[in-house]
C-alpha cells in the first residue's frame, strides 16, 4: 500500500487525537528511519527522548529476545528474577534509595503525586485531603485526568472536567513565586528541570539548586520529572546533576525502555517510599520480567557507551552548526545537550509546522512544539557526520523559509490538514 492509503486507514479507524506529519515509517535503525516507499530520513525526535540509545540497539534487542524465550509477565502477585537486580542498578545510577516500577511516564508522575500526598499526611502531619502540590505554568507531565487538572494547556483540558484539586500553579523559573506559594498545606513542588513540551525552556543557572534549598528549609518535597530530560539527554545522566543536587522524588521513563517497551519508575528515599503498603498502589505490568530485562540493558548501553558525554559533545556541535546557518527567521536557540529548541519569529496565527513539513520532504523528521519552536532531539548515538547530513538539509530549509499562515486547503501533495508554505524563495 502507499503512504496515502495507510494514512487514510489510520484516519478511518483511529481516533484523531494526534496530528502527525504525513510520513509512514516501516523500518528503523540507529538514527535512521525509512518510510513505506523506501525513502530514508534522519530521526530528530527520538520519540520524545524514548529512543536515546538509537532505534533497535542490538544489545537491547538481544536482551528482549532472550527474555521472551524465558518469561514475559508474572504480575506483582509473585516475585521474578529480573526486577530486583534492575531496580538495584537504577537506584545506584540515580543515587536514590528505592524505586517503584511502572509502565508509562504518566504513571510514574501519578505514582509520585500519590506518594507525596501520603507522605504529607502521614509524615508531615498535613490534615487529610488538604495538601497542596506546587506546579509550574507551561508544564507537561502527562495526560491523565489528575495531571491535566494542573496543566496550563487549554487544549489538554477542554471538555475533560471536573478537575482534581490540590495543585497551585506558579510561573516557571521564578523562585520568588515559589516562596510566596508555600503555606502550611504545601507538600512540595513538581517541576521539570527543562520544560520540553513548552518549547525547550531552560531555566536560569542554579534554579534547581534554589528549589532544593527552599524545600530543605521548609521541610517539603522536591519532585523532579526527568521523563524527557533523564538518561543522558541533557549531557548528564540526569539533568539535576548539572546543579549538584538530588530530588526527594524522581520520575523517570521513556529512554528507560530503550525504545522497545514502556518502562517507568518513581524513585525516592526508603523513608518516603515506606508510606506505600501492600494494596495501596500497584500495576499488573509494572516491574514485569520483560520490562526489567529491557531496561537493564538500556541502562548498560547508556553507561558503557558514555552517551551522557556524547550528548554534551554532540549537542554543542549541533548548536554551533545551527548558529552558523544564521537564519534571520530564528529568534532563539535553546539547548542542553541534545535537547535543542529552535524558536522562530512568528506573527499571529503563524506556525512552524510548514517548516517541519519541508524538513520532512528533505529527509529530516522533526516536530513543532507550541507552534513557534522546532525541537531537535536525535538519538544520542548520532555522529558528527550524521549531524552534518542533517544540517545540510536544515540549512536549505531555513535559508528558504518565510513562514506565513495560509487559510487555503492543503495542496494535493499534502495528506494532512496543516497550512501550506508560502514565500519559499
């Protein structure tokens, strides 16, 4: 079948809760993917950092294949021989004492919220059902009902109320606002070290350090969502390491599954995690043998291939090459390691989606975030030669672009409903 036919089937039988670029991928390896017509693309999204180790890393595939021949699922009704060693490795790598394995990133965040609330009531003495967790505007922590309740993205919330109470929203990267928000009912703050979905918003130096200082002084929890920033994406194994601090609760996911399987976890101290007792929280698939085997290998690849160091080095190289393009339409480049956001100068109603579509046509798969920013976040295994390959095509697109809204229907070549590009020189 053609790409158009695959897309039409998906539109007919699948809910329209995504707006993908019109490409149908059928094969992948390393930093490269191929569509159903055999065209080759470089992956500059990495499934939102779930493929830090590259597509189908042979070591992770081998671990999955071997485990599939032994046992895949036991449920937590029984112990298995893969979970304990995996959790030990994860805790040693992160510097945390204990971990509770789950499946998706949103589940890890939900686990952290439940954990923090129970700690606040049992250990801190906050009256039951009165605890508050501080969150930041522009956050993205998932799409469950509780999580969207404290999202500032109206598209994520419209029509899904009533919403879960108990959250106080403050501006991101604003220490004074955090201090003012704290009251006797405050349990802690849930925050991303870098806001990925909001457009790669990198906070001021020492932001996390100041949050940690305040939390320690006030006896409240610092809860970090490192689902996107964790596992070497920012040039350190975890983004909090850039500031030499450690959170009270850490949420991880995405790259923990090595691009093969959903694996996540909430990590904390033994004292905090002790508030969970049998029956108070759980997951049928959380900590299953297949997930643990895959995640164990995924961690080994990150460490033994020194992907944090590679991320720092290749991120600096990538940003340098982007800056050399000198596109006047680019307002700002924000980056930490290989988490890179290129923000364009746009007027009302304009969007960078047509630029992403033009990049796709040139063989570069990238995605817009919040209309005005293109995210470049390739697998951490990328080489200088592969960056150069991408930059040649990015430069061609950037030098020829002028983004304008177009109310007319998409051209015959475009199978999605995005606006067509105008004024390409």
